[in-house]
């Protein structure tokens, strides 16, 4: 008998799981289910639009999707079109790969003001996510504060200060390009509670900030230590040393070198977002690091700004019909096993951490569990799902359909851009005559 597997979510974690099942040689069918007509999740909607090289991992995922074992069921929302209990009845194994697409709260008084937009929402907006196309952030401010010192924060800062010409090879949607171009933004402050050694951005992203056409990075040399010091992890040691060297190079820049500036502000803990109904500034406490933790000094300062973007992490939402840990914002599991026949991979399993390939071991572990737990299978899987969705009138988008949508996006791309994304689900379905 064939083991039937349904994977909910088609970002990296979902595709790595499908690939691991195929490579394991398990006699199985694998159905990749996504609520959007488009696959690839974080690759399409989370990676910065000017990082096209990073997005090329989708080529490997496409090979997986086209494998004989696999079928793509796009435009199918679990909880709307079909329930998780129904999928469990149909499939021998159901894998939750739904990611973490929502913002964690910054925990700062005033974060409910207009002009405070979480990084997940802001990144989704400039990546043409259908849920966030109409976010319409107010960019009418000279200064923007980005809370965080990771790659997401540095991506946001870079996109806000790049020129339209610098973004020409990207898939930044026109509405976002026009809004950013028209904005009076001259200063973006990247605010980190701890110091440069503890910053989470990688060196490739950091170096880009010194290569911008119309903006320069500004670093206070007094905030930079002479050396990293000894770290336990050799890989971390190399990364931190590269980052420190790059930040020291940045100290040569002056504000007069360019009309726009990205300020790397370390040892700054946000304590209040200022203003009335709308953001007018942010109040911070200077810190120092003790045993790896930021400790307040009792000295405060303020930055005037009209937009605050907390980039302090993403979170998963509860998944219906399975236990959920609200504090950690992940499903409750033991080594990826959630309840009998249900498995978790990626960010919904371990929280939003690592890079794209960090999700690969989760997929391998899930494949091992499925092989050990599901015996010879026997549940109808794809046949039952196809029949159920047809009876309910759900317009399933196949992978062949997705390729038609993709081709239309590529054909509509201006000049050197890789594609012009459709911004809504109806636009995508219209390509298919739906």
C-alpha cells in the first residue's frame, strides 16, 4: 500500500519535507496544500525583492513539485475549504508547515499608535502579499525607526533608502516603488538593545549598506569594541569578526556624503513610542551588556520619527484542532510529532530562527517519523481530497496553473525586473480564466 501524505504550507519547510520523503524512497503520494495560488511562501513574500539570488532556491523546490510523487493544491485553505480533522481522515500523515507570518509584539508602550507597523506586515506589503497589498503605510516622514538588528531590519532599512534605479532588477511592486520614491525619508535608525557583537545580521547584508547610491551607513566609533573576544562557536567568531571589521569601515562615512543615512544605533532600548494618535518619536534608554543581556543605564534620549517598524520576530498563529503553546507561539510537539498522524516542521515547530536551509533538518526528521509511524499506509489521500474539493466547488490551482500565472508575471515585467507580481488572488485566477 502507498502512504498518503498531506503537507500544509509550501514554503521552504514544506518543500524540504517533500524532498526528504522522495529521497527516502518511501512509497508515498505527497500533496502540497497552500491557501494562496502561489507556492514558495517565505521565498516569494519574505525574502527582500532585491535579493533575487536568494530566491533562486525556488528552482530546486520546483523540481520537487514536479516529481511524480507530488501534487500542488493551491488556493485551498485549511479551515475554510477543508478542516484538519477531515485531512487526518483522508491521509496517513499530515505535516504542518504553515510558518510564522505574523508579528510579535514589541512590548513597548505606544505600539498601538498609527504609524507603528510590524516588520512581517511591512515586508509583506513591499513583497505584494495579497493579504497586505492594501496596507498603505504612511511614509510621509523624514525619519523612520526600525527596532531590531537582524537581517529583516537591515532589509527594511535598505529598501527604504535605495533609489528606483537600484531596485530596477528587483520584483518590488510598482505601488511600493512609487510610495518609497515619493517619501521624504532621509534618515533610517536601526535600533539594537545590545551591541554590535550581539547583532544578528549577516555580513553580506551588512556590507550592502556601504554600497548604496544615495545613502550611507553611519556608525558611532565609540560604540565599537576593539575586538570581538573569544566565542565558543568558530562560525560565530568568524561572522562577528567580519561584522565588526565592516562596521569599523563604515565609520569613515559622514552624513554629508549622501542625502540619506542609515544610523546603526546600538545599546538603545525602546521604552516608549511617543505622540498622540500618530507616532511622533521614540524614547530610548541607553544600555550596556552584562552577561549577554542589555541592562539599562538610566540615561534616556529621543528620536523624532513618524514611522516605527518593530522587527523583533515573527510568530505563528494557533492551528485549529491541535495543541498550541501560546507563550512560544508554536504547536505543542515532541521531536516534531504533534498528535498521531500529525507532524510539524519549520517555524511553526521551532519558532522563527535561522536561514532558509535551517528548515531542511526538520523535513528529514518528519520523513523519518512518517516512515516509522505509518506502516504501509492505506488511506485514500489525494483521491479523497480531490473529490471533496470538487464537491465543494473549490477552484484548485495546480502546479501547471501556477506556471501559467508565473509566465504572465514574467511577461509583464518591466525592463530588467524578473517579474511583475500579481497583487491579488482574483488577478491570479483571472489568468486561468477562473
